[in-house]
């Protein structure tokens, strides 16, 4: 287990971080604790498990950079074996760090960056413009792992408590990559006959929290 340590900074001037926050190397892995609540027809189901990501391979792509293949596996707890879940991939094109989640590319980071910087996270897909914003650079602790100069990206926070709530944040640390992902996507009851509008009664949705537990190289 590794603890990241480096100088903290609240300076809002550009910081040339290069690839430090988006490490890609064969054998590099991350293990996360995951808590997930899925709402179906208003009924919540809670799932607690662990997620492992590991870079298993890389290849030269058509953009003349390398694409890194990432296997994702899950298990109920540390006493259980890992079960393959799916494959994602990552690559860096010029000043953008991209991650393909399934077959959809998202621009996770743009560097060099500064607090307040915005970019279109959907620039490489067809989902429509969505402005990500780097909200902070500060020290954070997750599962007793302390990271200095941890960056937090706001992907969406619509603050709508009538129709739906869409709140998504990700945090990254130097030489570690993603250390926390939070997603709340809830669709509320809007039936005018039942009088439920504005009462935040959830029909469908998910509350997801993924937090780093350990990382390293196999």
C-alpha cells in the first residue's frame, strides 16, 4: 500500500501536472470500496462490494498515441475471488486524458489546468456538451490514505429537486489517478394526480460512491 505525499497548493495559477494524475502503466491497479443504491419503481436495493481496475495491455492507436486496456473486476469482500466485470480503456491525446467507459469516450482531465477551469467532458462523444469544472486542489483522505494536491472535478450538479437530481464528482491524486467517484442520479415522482411533485419521492435512479482502498503495480 502506498501513501501519496507532495506539496499542497491553493494557487489558482496553471499547474503543469502532465500525466501525474492519470497514470497509465501495464500492471498498475487500483482497488476501491463501492457503495451503491439502485432505485427501481421506487424501491431501493443496496450493494456493497469492491472494485479492482488493472491495466493489462497497451497498443499503438490511430492517433499515434498508446491506448491502455483496463480490466475491471468485482468481489463482495476481501475474502472472495475477483469476478471479471468489463473492459475500459484510457489514452492521452495532446492535452486531454480520455477514458472509454464501455464504448463512450469521456474527457476526464485537461492539462495543464487550474482551479475554475472548464472543458467539455463529452467532446469525443455524441451525448451533447457537458462542462466539467475543476473545483478545488487540496488535501484529502480516503480510507486512511492521505493525498496532497488532490483535484476535484465537478461533472454535473443540477440542484434540481423537482424533476431529477444529477450530481457527479470525481477526485484524482498524483501518481494514483481516480481516488473517489460520486454519482447521484435520481428521477422524482411528478404525477400531478398523486400530489407527489416537489416531495423528492424517488421513482428511479442510483446513488453511487467509489473510494480508493489501495493501489500499486502487480
